[in-house]
């Protein structure tokens, strides 16, 4: 079986087909600065083929709970953004692993608090560790403390 050769520049339709991402979402990513295109002579968007990897990374990152702003910050920090290298991907993966570990810990704690809450059924704002964890704001006295900052 012969390997299909991808041209250096691809259309938004080809990018959509290759990544499974809707054309409208690709346009949105471009507006957010996550990906970049240039216009050809017919004024159609063209993307460098390495954008396929970036769009795939965006999809994976979103599925694991990273916001588009988080993803953009990481992409902007890559030294070779025009042509992302294996070293760039490894460094990004290492940083995201740390963030994912934090999220896993937070979700585990939340799950355990929910189990306690469901078990007791109190839903008391004064005692509930889920609705009022450790009553930190209660130490400041009555009133809307978050609204006054």
C-alpha cells in the first residue's frame, strides 16, 4: 500500500477531513490564535500541513479538561511553533502531565466529598464539606465576601 503524500499547504476542508474537526471549529481556533492560515491566490485559507498535529493536540487537550486559553498559552510557549518538534511535544506533555495529576487529585477529593454528602444527606450550608468546604469564608463573618473583593 502506497503512503499518501500530503502537500505542504492544505485547505480547511482537508484539515477538517484529516482531524475530524468541523470547519467552523477550525475557523474559531484561528480566531482564538491557536492555528494560523494564509490566503492563496483565490483568497481561500490554506494551512501548513503541520497544523494537523496542532489541531489533534487541541482536541486531546480539550478532552482532558484544558481550556482553549490554557492550550494557547502552551502553544505560544513552544520555541518551534512554526514546525513543532518531538522535543516540543515531549516538553508540553510533561507539563500537562503535572496539571493532569493535579486535576486527578482534585476530582478524587471531590468524588470522596460527594460520597460523604450523599451518604449523610444533610446538605447543610453550615456543615457540608461539599457546599461549604472548611467554611473558609465563614471565618470572615456574615456577608457576601466574594462580591466585595
